[in-house]
């Protein structure tokens, strides 16, 4: 740890100093050590899982959790049957049993936003996308929940055209005739899915032509990786030293600051151009600018208005009287942070499951039938791809992006139904492993990928409960309750569109010895193996994807 070497050096320098100075230095060192330890003290009243007897420091317990999170979480649930705590890299986390999912799902005293701000240290330049401006976050959430979701139908063919173009640059060109011959080629799909997700997300969030800007796409993909590295580096220093070391001793933050500056150079001019265009349209029509809204969804002048989150957020900020203080650049980087790698990881897991378990042909047939009957891409066409939806939900069940979901920070005293009192400031979470653990009774054969599992449940039970975007105590890959992922409707459509194109434009297989491995779990994050090979060959699509 950075502080350990600092303390050791300081201790050596005073070893032969006069007694008074040595005593004073010792007091300073003890105070610093206490402040450092106090920053990671477990919560009182909750058993600690993963730390062994005789261990004074948390270092080994943290490493155990990093390497074996699900094992430790399962041990805690089986042993205590009530809330306990683990020692994560950022400090203690109180783990609640999944039976409490419904109990906490809508509790306003438990804040996802506050937990993110605590974990990602937004007070340091470079990480300010997680800043404490609640009003800015409200604008972003409003746009995601309302404008973006309401525009899914008109956005669908736009995204389909975008991925059709993207795949022709990322992968071998598709065959043009049934007589075309080609061979299978090994690729590392994990290196390509982030670009697919970034291109489509940028088209919806930033709009054309900026969604094709190489600098922006690089920021979209790499900012999250750099941010996680910066947070980890910062946390190697005790909290009281971070304000002193962040500028000079954390190089990852310098990279982030440079990326934010580059992003401002891309988003800023576009915002000024659009502001002038809105004013000109308002002047031409003789009405106030805010009367023009509609999110590009229709009406007079709608065709002239950009249909993307950048425009919707600017308009929402004007409506709320915050146009002068709303930071569109940080909002755009935040959208990329929360969307790109979750979408990419979900898509990758889906491809591995579908190809590995032999569901590609069935999905391909469904896509072709629906597109022919619907006459092209639409929100309803995606809704009718119910086997695709089932495969998505099944893959997410097996490979949730985190081992702990519903992460919240306690902002006011909370007493749970079992009498447990959650202290203010505590971080809490609920483990996801019961969704695929063989020792739980949530699903039959929980370790097996059954692409039709949720399709069959939709046919025999409540149709909406088992949709990919629906959350429940039995399946909370998107969280649960009113703080569940607000962008899951867009993400669902985005992944279905990409998946449909991958299946219709290409054949896929795993060679012997290259069978898909499970996504690796590193602390609470599921990380894909970038070296995993999958074999791809161009094919002739049954329908003309470029014509829709």
C-alpha cells in the first residue's frame, strides 16, 4: 500500500532523533494509522465473513473477496441466515439475504445514487461525472425514463442501420449470394462487442455525425476502465491523504482529466450549435423555444430536430431553468459509463450461451419470421421476438454483471422487519448468485442454459413478469424497485438489434477446445476472457437487412 511505505520511511527518519521528537513523531504515526484503519472498520453488530481469526488487517480478507466473492457470499448466507458483512476493496458492505429484496426495493432512505458517489470519489477531478449535483442527475434520469423510452419505436430502425454499417467494418463482409463460399475465421469477440455497444449508444445519446467520431468512441469505451483503475489507485491511499496526492501521485486521474477535456471539445461546440438552431427555429415559427419539445417524436418541425439524448437533455435543462449550469459533457460521459460495458458484457454472455448451447438456428428463424411479418424494424417487432427475449433473460440469470446488486447507501436510520438496524452511511447489497446456484430452489436445473425457460413461463404464467426488462425478487439482473436500471428498455432493444444482425449476417461456432468459459468473477464484477475465441463465417441473410 502507498501509505505503508510512507509510514515506514518516516519511522526510519526519526529512529535516532531526540526522545521528545520521537515521542511526538510516534503520536503522529499512531494518529495517521488510526485514521487509516478507522476508514475501513467493519460495522458494529454484523458478523464479518471472509476474515480469519488472528488477522489484524483487512488486506487478506479483501483479497479473498476479490478472488472468491460468490463463495464468500454463499458461506455468509448459509451460516447466518440474516444480514452479515464482507470486506470489499472499498471497505465493508452489509449483505442482505435475497428474501429482503421486496422489503427494501422502494425505500427512499436507501440511495443508489449516494452509494455510487461514495464508491467513485467524485470530489477528485477526472471522476466528477459522479458529482453531487442531484438536479443534473434528475435531468438525465428524466430523459432516460421519458424521452429515450418513448422514442424507442422511431429509434429502432436508426439503430438497426447503425449496427448493419458497424458490423461491415468490424467483421468479415457478409456473403452476397447463396453460391458464395467462405471459411470460418477465429476472432476474439470480447474485443469487438464494446465497439458495437459504443456505436449504437452514441447514436442514441450523442447523435450523428458525432457518434462516429473516433475520439468520442475511444472515450466511451476506455473511460470506464480508466475510472475504475483511478478509484482503485486512490483507495490505496487513506482518505485524509487523498486530497494531497490525487493530482501528482495518481496518473490514472491525469488520463481521466485529459479524456474529460477531449469530451468537452466534442460536446461543447455541438451544444452551442444546437442552441442556436433551436433559437432560429423558434424565431421562424414565432413561438417560445420550449414549445417545440416532443423529443423528435412527431409534430410540426420534428424532422428538423435531432432525436438523441443530447438534444432531449438540453431541452429538459431549459425547461427546468438550468440551461446555464447543466453540464452536457459530464452527462454524456456518465451515460457511456453506465451503458457501454454492461451492454457489451450482456451481449457477449448471450452470444456465448446461444452458440454454445445450440440456440442460434431457432433464434435466427424467429428473427426472419418477425421481420417479414412486420415489414421491418420496429418496437413491436422486437417485442415479438419472445424467444430472443427469453434467451436474454436466461443468459443474464446465469451471468449477472455483478455478484451484488441493489447497492444502496443508508441515508437515514432503517430498521428491517427482522429487527436489523442499518447504520447511516453503510453500503448494502443483495447477492445475485441464488439466481443460478444449484442449492437454491428458484429455478429447475439452475446451472443449465435453457433458452426457452422464460418463454415457457410467459406462456403459462403472467406474460409481463417474465420479460427481460421486468424485475422481480426471483430475477433482479437490473436491480429491483423504483431504483432499478432506468435504461433497461433501451438496452433490451439495443442488444436484440445487435444480436439479430450477428445471427443473420454470420454463422458462429466453437471449435473443440474453444468452448465458452464462464465469465470470470473479479470481486463483484463479471469480467470476460478477452482471449476466448469464437469462429465466424459470413452467410447470406434470409432478408435484406439494409432495406429495412
